[in-house]
C-alpha cells in the first residue's frame, strides 16, 4: 500500500474519531514521525499533505532537514533530547516537544540566545509511570513551567505524553486524561498562557483513545510508512 493511500486511511480514522467524540477535525494536527525514514520517503508524505514532521534523534534530524530544505516542512523534535545536542538542532526545529527537565530548559534558552531566535516547547509528562518512558513526573511539571516562564526565548505551547504500553483502553485513556487535566490546571492557575492548549498524545495504535481524551496532535509513523524492522 502506498504512502498516499495510508495518509487517506489515517485521515479517515481521524475523521471518524473526531465525529464520535464531538471533536472538529480542523482542530487536529498530524505530526509525521520520521524516525529511521529516508528523506525521499518523507518527501512523499510531505507532498501528500503532511507538512509537520517530528524527529527523535538529533543526528537524524539535521541531515534530513538539510535534504528536505526545498520542501514546505516544519520540524518538531519529539524524542529524548540530550542537553549537549541542543546546539545541533536549535536552528532547525520550531518546537521541542520533549522538554522534561529544568536543565534542558536552561540549555534551550542559552542556545536560542546564541543564535538570536525563539523556540517553542511542550512539557513532556510521563503519565503512565512506566520506567521505560521518558518525561517528567506529574509532580515536576510546575517547576519546569516556572523555569520556562523565567526564559525570554523559550515559550510553552502545550504538553506531550506517550500512552501506556497496554491494550487496556481504560488504562491508556487514564494517562491521556491526566495530561489534559495537567494542561487545564496550568491554564487555570496562570502557569501557562491560555494559548498553550496543544496536547500531543496518541500514536498509530492508540490515536482514537487520545482523541477521545482531547488530543490536538497525533504523532504517526507506522500507520503511514509501515512497521519498522
């Protein structure tokens, strides 16, 4: 099956999920997860309409961004980001979705100032409590938001999480609901601006459950490119 056909099927899934949950498809965004994909493969998906790309590794992001510089594409960083790699990606990405510690906030501020630009971010929260997952503990969110609010070049736009590694719908949705509640409380308490509404949650296997809990962005790779080896 072609990438173009897979995108059509994905959009149908999103449309059905939105209709079932009283959501507007126009409020949903798709972040194309490009991990381990070649630039020419990514280019096909971009030309089929997916212009937001998310990469997990700095060493993959930089050459891909260079190879696709002639395309209309916005890059998000969606993997665990080591502080010493910030300098490599700071001029490439629009948003870092995986901000999970104060030291990373400080490095983003430092490197953004160095190159005289601004960077958006989402706070990544480990809502499942699984040790295999990255993201800060829910109890650490406020401290990270305080650090971001003290920056002049780092701006919070939302929150990100990964669904629990489970086939149990209620278990997975519980983590997604937690992220929505964290966002809503942060807005209500004035810790983030009212515009920081993004909820990046849901992947190829659980995006319907994420949409049911308020996701505004799904990160999709295998549903478009097929499973990785």
